[in-house]
């Protein structure tokens, strides 16, 4: 069987490079961050967090330890609107000093404006750790 190509037909590009760059630039300009100070003790700890202003898009989260830089023994799960974007992720992966030049761990999710974030921390070793939980998002306009 011989297949002929139609002349003048080009493949459609879904995203132009400039579109992606413009989108990233817009995210940088419009990005909000909201911070919460949380104390994590041994075992399972759950925290429900709501944003002050309604969000349109979740960009990511970061965990910054206040006293030390070690979050080796802690795992994080996130439940957002009956969706689980993070399940048992090592907390060090959400630490900005660990992920290099990124200031947050990307967790892109659509937000509906009245969202409830349920964070669960499982700490294996004894003692407590104080962290700052940062949520990066694009607000509704």
C-alpha cells in the first residue's frame, strides 16, 4: 500500500514556546504566597489550612524548618478537594534548600475558591519540629 502525503499540510503545534514562556512570566507576576507556622510532633499530625483569598491555581508548596534543616524522618500527604496530589512524600523534597534553585515543590492543581487543604505529617523520631508551610497559588481576579 502506498500512502501519499498531502502537500501543504503541516503538523499542528499545540503550544508555542513563547506561549509557555508568557505563561511562566504571568505566574511569576501574579503569584501569591501564604505561610503557616506548624509544629510537628512524633506520630501522625493533621492540619487543615484555608487560603485568605480565593485561589484559581495551586502552583506548589514548600516546607521550611525553623530550627534545623533536617526533615529526614517526616513524610507529608496532601488532600485537596477529595484529590491526593501528595501521598507519603519525604518532607525534604518540599524544602527549598533541598530542591536547588526552585522556591517551591510544584503541585499544579485547579482551585475552586473555597478550597480546604488537609496536610498530614508522619514523623518517625521523637521530638518536635517547627516548620513554615508556604502555599504558592494564583488568586482569582
